[in-house]
């Protein structure tokens, strides 16, 4: 059983759902192979009521039960009074043999090309599009000169633009009138890199919450300095890199905000590069401007990895996490 008092405004806390998946994991493997199973799909999710007190979970097997490649069940959650809270119909798991993940029994040559990494590749400038209708808001976080430069650049295009601090964004967004775009310049904060990263990510969460009232058709850009390394040896600022990690999460979890990440080199004279991305007619979400060139993120295969043994040096220190 699980405790439902988790203090969140949601039909059901994700922790409760995640733990209820384990109900199927308790099913004994009839073949005795101890092969783990991973969640694969859900046919339908039904919410009945918000949980109160303790929440219990149980599963009713369907079809083949614990045997076979696929396993299907209906998973129910009920509160301490026996009232149904939610039902996952047709929750499916699949067998996940260890060798499929660790490569047991395979020849080393078969492991080539199975790993991927992000590479930054030069890309031609995108075709420009019209600015569109609506107001522009420039958000300053530790980058006053850059934010002011972007605001003036937008006004020179005949657009209505206003520079605000993070704390003022919510009021500006809800103040009336369509918002076409919000450009956030993340320059830094107080203290060292760790303190700046913490401050900036907290402010970024405020921005995301404020954007809930921006309305349909608005788009958001996050501009950083030194947030990504496009080449070996390129210096990266930890605070700016933290913004990229959070920004990528926003892209996945809040796609309606249409967040775009732009990283530049210069602290001053950023308008020309930022303008090109604001008017870009393509759908690139992650762009780095380097030496007047445009670089975009691409997922590519890692060559030459997986061959040979891993050598452990007794002179170094190692961190093991799990």
C-alpha cells in the first residue's frame, strides 16, 4: 500500500502510478528464468476520484498470465475505504532478457555503432519568416546589456517590445494583448557557478509557470552564453549548461510553449545572431552560434566504442552511481 498524502495538485501522484507498475513485477516467472519485464503500453486510463489516506494497488492478469513474451493485466488502485481511485486497463509488459541490454553472448564486433552522442554540425542559415502579430517580451536575468540590445533591435523592426525582470513576466503576460514571443537572456546570478545555476534554474521555473497565460501562438527562446561545447576543448559555463538541461526538459514536457535554445559566444553585440534565430523559418530547437556560423545539434553514432577491455587505473578516483 502507498500513502496518498503527497501534497500535489494532480489526479494521482506519479509515484503512486510508478509503484503500482511493480504489482506485475511480483508475478512469479513460471519458467523460473527470472527474466525482468518492462512496461510497454496502456490501453486506457480511467480516473475515478482523488485519493485520500492510504492507497492500495492490485492487478488482475489477462490472457496468458505470467507466461509468454507479453503480459497483460488490469491494474486497479483503491483507497482505504475500498473506493476505486483509478484503473489502468490493458497494462502491458514485455520480457527484457539481460543479453539484449548488456550484449551477453555477442561478438564484440556486433557492438559497434550501438552508442550515440550529440554532435554539433554546421548548418546553413534558415530562410527568414515574417515577425507575425503580437507583442514581444524580453526577460533579463543577469544580462542587462544583452536584454536591452534585443529590446531595441525588436523596436527597430517596428515591433512592440518591453524588457522585464523574471518576477515581472507573469503580470506582463496576463496584462492583455497577444504575445508573439518571449526572449529570455540567461546571463548569470549572484555567487559562484553552483549558486548561479541554482538561482537561474529557479527563475527559469518561474518563467515556465508565467508562460501558462501567454496564450496560443506564442513562442519562447532561451539565450545563453557558453551553455554547450560544440567542439573539443570549448569552455562551458556550468550555470548556462544547467539552463540547457532544464530547457531540454521543458521542450519535452511543455511542448506547447515551443521553447527554443540559442547559445552565443559574445556578451555584447548579440542582436544580430539572436535576430536570425527569432526569424528562422525552420524547426531547429537547439542552435549554437559560433564565429558567425550556425551549428545545430544532431544525434550521431559513436564509432570505435565497445571494442577492447575497460582498463581501471589504480591512480585515479571513480564515482559509482545507481
